[in-house]
C-alpha cells in the first residue's frame, strides 16, 4: 500500500471547498453481544454503524461551499459531501448535517473556520 500525501486531499460540497486544508472522518460500529450461557467466547452480530467528522481551513465567506455549509447549519438542512484522499479516491456521504460552525479571527492572524458534521445513512468508499 502506498502512503498518501495530504496535498492531494479535498472537501467537495457541490463544488470544491477552496481554502479547506484539513478533514477527518470518524467511522464507528457497535456490534451487539449475543453470548449465551455455555459459550466459551463472547459472540457478536453486526449492528448499527455511524460516522462523524470535521473539516477546517482558511475562512472565506466568498467561497460558496464554505458559506453553504454554514447556512445548512443555520437552516437545519442536510447536503451531500465527498472527502477526497487524492484525485480519484474519496468517501462519499449522501447525507451530512453540520453540527458545528466555528469561524474565528485574531488581530495578529488570519480568519479560520471549522465545521463539525454528523452523517445520516451510509458512507461508501469509491
């Protein structure tokens, strides 16, 4: 397996979210225990899976994808999201709800922004 460089990653919400420099995706699975009396080992069956994540970078309200993500939080609406590892491989998420929008700026620095999200439904890898 080849190592991946972060320089090829991106966040796409309708169009590429220019200025974003970092994203993370946390996938989880909660199998259900089915161990019965007399079993020597614990037993499980597949169950609910879920995902949350975030993306952050340089804040620019003129970038439609950044502004639309913040507006989605304010309106309580969902959107589709693609998180690219490189130019071809990505996580495809059909329904994302923004759960946090954190723009910030300091007198001696630049404007930054971060978004947290929760996934509703499946995540696929293409």
